[in-house]
C-alpha cells in the first residue's frame, strides 16, 4: 500500500468534528517560550486527532494560516493519594506553527 497525500478535494473534514478536535490551549511557561521563539501555539487535542485535522481546525476556528503541525503524546504520570495509587490521563499536545505575519492571541486581551 503506497502512501500518497490526498488532494485538497479528498481532504474534506466534517465541521462538527473539527469543532471538537481542539480541547484547550496550553498556557504554560514552556508554551509561552515556544510561542515567542518560533511563532507556534500549543493546544491540547483529542487522542485520535490527525495533523491535517488539527491544521484544518485551527484555520477554521481562528482564521489564520498554518505552516505546520507537530504532535507529542505525553504519557500520564502515576501519582499516589495516601494508600491508593492513581494515574493522570494521557495527553496529546499539538504545536501549531503559524506562517510569518500570522498571529493568534489566546490571552483574551483586546489588541
């Protein structure tokens, strides 16, 4: 089976699905440093989301042009609560690289 990239006509996504792909923006010290350094925004996304879906979702919701998407799967840590042992959920993070000149403001401040 060959891996051929689909044409834009074949790459149509369900708009309802795209609205659910992005779970939340990640606002942390590391995410802020990455945003300042490389013009990338970090999101928590669904575990089964693909890179083309994430790109389409960001372009649809925020009306910006995306240059690329990098995805990281973070395993949940095991934590103790007294005698009981629990585990945090696994998380899938997406670093969305915006094209030069594009800006995405997640702080909620008016420009």
